[in-house]
C-alpha cells in the first residue's frame, strides 16, 4: 500500500502544489476583527505616532490649553481630506499614486514619489527615534533596541505576519486611554478646557505660531492620503458599502483628534501647571503621573514604543507600495526578490536607512524631526491639489464628484492648509 | 546598433522603430509652415494584427481646450525636430471621441495598466513602440514596460545612457528594454464596443494560461478591472481560476461581481468542497439563493458539505469520489471509471462499498490495472482501510494520512457508510497552516 502510494504520487494532481487554504483559513478568522476595524481607524491610529505624541505633549506642556481651539478645525479638515481619498478609492478602485500617474503622466508622478520617499524616510527615522527613546526609559541602549526593532519590522513583512500583528498593535493602542484617565485624574478645569476648545485664542508669537502649524502638520500628513486610499482599494469596498467606509473614516479622524486633545489636556494639567519643561521622554511621561504614579515612565514608554513600532511597520511598506505602483514596478510581499527588486530594495532601504541614522553618534534627531515636517509640508499642497482635481473629474468619479458646497469647504480647507504649511516651511527653514 | 553590417543598417533604414515618447509633444506645422500645435495623441485601428496609426491629435495650446485631429496619411514627415503636414491647417477637424474599433493610444495605453498575457502579469505601460513600414505606415508593435522606457519618458535617456557607457559599459540596463508584443497586450481601460474586438483574443490566450496564473492576474488587478475580466471568463475557466485565488476576500468579491445565475454556473464547475468553502464565506441569504439556482445534483452535494462544521473531517472532505460495489468485476469497474472520471477530481483511489453503502475496502488505480478483467473487486481490495469519522479533527486526519502515506482518506458516518474523502492537498494545506501558527507561536 505504502509503496503503491509513493508510485502513484507521480499522478498527484497539480492542485497539490497549491496552498491556498493556508492563508485562507487564518485570513478568514481575522476577517471578524478586521471587518469592524476599517482602514480609516487604522490610519488614524498610525497618525498618533512618535511625532504626534511628541508634538501634542509639547503643545500641552508649553502652551497649556491655549492650543485646544485648533483641534476642531483640524478635525474638519482631516475628515474632508480623508473622505475624498476614501471615496476615490472606492469609486475608481485605484490608489492615489496610480491615479496621478494615469491622469497626469510620468514626470509629475516621479517628482511626487521622490518627495514622498524622502518625507517618509524622514518620518521613518522619527519613528525609530521614538523606539529608541521609549526603550531608553527602560534602560535599553539604542545600539541594541534599534537593530532589533528594524529586524522585527522587516521580519513582520517578509514572513507575511503583518496582518496578525496589526491587531496586536491596534489593541495596544488602548494605551491612549491612559491619557484619557490621566487627563481626568489631573482634575483640569473642565470649564476652561471646554471654553478653550471653541474660543480661538490666537497669539501672534513666533513660538506659538510654529507650534500651531506643527500640530496641524503632524495631524494631516501626506502619507495618510496615499495610505488610506490604497487600504480602501485593497479592502475591495464596494460602492454599496461606501456609507460604512465613510463612517469608518469619520470615526477614525475623530478618535485621532480626541486622543490628541487628551494628550494636550493631560500635559497641560500636569507639566504646564507645574512649569515643567519637556526636555527628555522622561519629562513627557510625567503627564501620566496622576494615573500611574511612579510607573508613569513605564506606561509612557510602552505607549510610545507601540505607536512608534506600529508606524515604523506601516510607513516603509506603504511607501514602497506607493512608489512602485506609481512608477510601474512590480510589488507584493509574496513575490520573490528577483521578481520585484525595486519594491524590496525600497522597503529594505527605508528600514535600514531609517534605523542607521539613529545609530550615528551625535545624530541631530531634532533636526530630522523638523526636516520630516518640512518635507511633509512641501508635499502636502501638491497632494491636496491633485486630490481635488481628481475627485472632481466626471470621467473618473461619475456622480461621485464633490458637490458645490463640499468643493467650497474642500478648496477652502486646502487653501488654508497650503497657507499654513507654507508658513511652517518658512518658519522652519 | 552601429557596426552590425550593412544589411542590418539598410533593414533599419527602411523599417525604423519609433517610440511614442519621441513623437509626443513634438511641434506640428502645416504645409504652409504655419504652427498648428503639439502632437498629443495617436489613434490606431485595432482591426489589423499590428494596429496601424490612422489619425493624429494636436493640442493647439495651453489655453485652447479643443484639440484638432487629422489623417495620419496627411503627415509628410515626422522624423525631424518637428512634424510637417502635407496639408493645410484647414484640413484638420475638431477631435472626436473614438468608438468603432479605433483607440487613442495615450488615453487607453500610456501610463495605464495592461495585462501581459505572455508573462501572465499586470504591468504599467511606460512607452509605445511603433514600426515604420512605409512613408506613412506606422504600426504599433510593442508596449514598453521597462525602466528604460521610464527614463526615456523623463527625458533622461541620453544622459543616463552616456553616463553608463562611460562608467559601466556592460551594465545590464543598457540592453534591457522590456517590450511586450502587441498580440500579448490586453488593455484594460477600453469601452465595451472596442473591448469585444480584443475579447476573442483574450479568451483564446486565457485558455492557454494555467488557472493559477489567471488567479494571480485577477489578484493583481484593481477591483473594477478584476470584476470586468472575471465576468469575461467562461464558467469553467472562471471556476478553475476562482479555486486558485488565495485570498477568500477576493474570492467572495469576485463571485459577487457576476449575476447570480452566472455565479451558480461557476459554482457547479467547482469541486464541491471548494464550492462549499467559498459559499460558507458568503452571507447566508446569498448562499441560499445561489444553491437554489444551481443544478439540483451539484447543489445537493454542496449543501451536504455545508452541514459539517469547518474544523472537522466532514468540513474538509469532498463528496466527489469513485465508490463501486464489491461484487463488480475489474472489467466492469473500468467501464464505470470511464463514465465518472471526467467529473471526479481524484480517481487514483477506488473505494469499494457493500449494498448498504458501507466502506469495505479500497483499491488503487494501479492494482486495478494489474488485475485480470474478470476478477471481482472484493478479492483484490485492501480490506479495512484507514478511515476517519466525519467528526474527527483535522489533526487526526493529517496524522493518518501522514502515517499511511495516503493520497486520499475515506470519511464515514456513524454507520460506517462512505460519505466522502479527503485528498492529500487539503491535508497539506492544513499542515502548512499549522506550521505557520507554530512559527508564530515561538
């Protein structure tokens, strides 16, 4: 029987070589979770990355409640911009880079992709800086933590386990609740908080202006539009289900900004009140003292670590996808290195460079954070203009073009964003 | 190119190749030398095997939105610094939309995704390659999907080539044009009337591709193109391809893009266990509706399979198998095998059952071939074969298949009646996913 079976193995049908159910089984199981948490919420959580936590902490610590009023307009702008991308993804079935390439040709696409690549490299460096800062609180040297983190991120994708780990990251985002609780425990003057939320308190001071722009810039970054649209396409959301997709985007944006608000409130109620400036990650952690007491540093480190690693996993991969799709190179983590050399090359280069820069002695971390903001700021106006041009194309969007009112809000928002980012670039340079 | 001998040179001179990027945006002058505008597009006729250029389109200027169009045969010279027409500017007409078997190459092909049928890949077009057959006979022969095409479009070809020749004259890049012959190009953004012309070509070529390749093409396409291509497949090809698509999300998405009647046809063509797996991913009301539309017999098989929980042997098995009565002779068995073989996925094992459907033995195709035609099956069957109960776990199935080196394992019910079999490919999938989990766990 056994030998016969062996001889028969030559006749084994070709299906044998197919392992479709390997992936099938666990993807199916994941669907339960992933179906609820959509691309909008994931994008929002990646948005609160190392740069986000740092900026919001600094805003609260230096300016107290006086920057809270910016958050409502930022939410509106974020929703308007992200919704247009999600809509384009659903209607055209194509990513933003693909659409720009197909409608506006090679040259424009090439320069936008180069800018996106540089901006996201700087962003990736900032994420690895976040990892280093978080683990230094636990006394882990960056010469140990950074190579390990870079390897881990690379492994996630190469072994196709990213989807599983994504849920771990998302669950770990519950950490943001720590700011919520801390914010409450610090007993801020809620009346004042609410007033400051709605009453603009504009100050014509250089540092105040820079901080305002930083808050806006870190909340609305160009990678988010590319990432969200690709994720919506990847998920294959149908027009009939677009309503849910829109809710997902709106909920995601609101969650992102609520988290930002509580980080600011927690920092304002503690650090600002006690006139403690933030110089290191340890200082920023003290905003969590009302909740965690002496463990606040550990809690903060954990949250910063998760946020940084999450973003560091998403950014290089989505950048490599975007750039390769825009320029027509083969993509896909299931491809062999030989089949998609540009894709793997870009992906690996982003991680290697992103982590290597951190390891250089006397590396100007702060300068890189600023540089990433500048590059984001230079890129954003172009991205916004292309989004608006594309979303209003009747031949692409059919009846899903912007309505006149929506266009008014969208162009207004974009004009404001462009003005702000130009100011930021000017201020930083 | 130089130094390849005179013959080659003459051949090149008569039949030169022209890249679209070198024509695009070239200034256009009419017969009187009046500047008309810049070349913005070419129309080709799809009727011929290598589509000839029939029309050209000229953009008048940045602020003049209405382009002009003229016959390509009116072009006197296009190889110099500018394109010179043999006619007056008044011979040109306002550009029109193309529908009847002609396409605008820039609108439909340039920068767009196409399917490369020779490599079974979805690729993006960087440039178009024309062959000059005569004075005004320009044929589309290749699309360029390589990095050289990209560089040429950026306008850096000469600079980069010059630099590379000096620095690394043997660089692979210098000879690495990636051109795809037009016959193997399947454009995606065509409207319906033009699409139908290419569709016959597409279907013939798709028939030659392995279903796994079609599945990969489908996976690589964006949602709309994916749906369009899937709809154009005949039910049998669609079923094979669908079974090969790895991502269940894409599988269900594809099935939802076709009409329910078409979907039912496709499901009938699939092995029942695959069909059941796919249906179990769909919303219950869709599953019911599709089962209702399927042929009664096929639907019955699938419905039965759907009743078994997915994590049991029953959920893993297929009902398509060869089961023959024990008192049949080998000769009769062959006759029956010939009848059922086209329908059944795996005929290498023949199960022997008694009058009540109980499993009494198993035969391999090999032992059947070696036996005398008049021998009865009960005499040569291996009695008491390894089997599993339909409630057994996947792990125990894998264990038994591995232990006895089986290609297929029979599944029985409480009364030892044969109800299905599990083939080794499904077991392998299970083992691989276990291995995956172990790797994650560590």
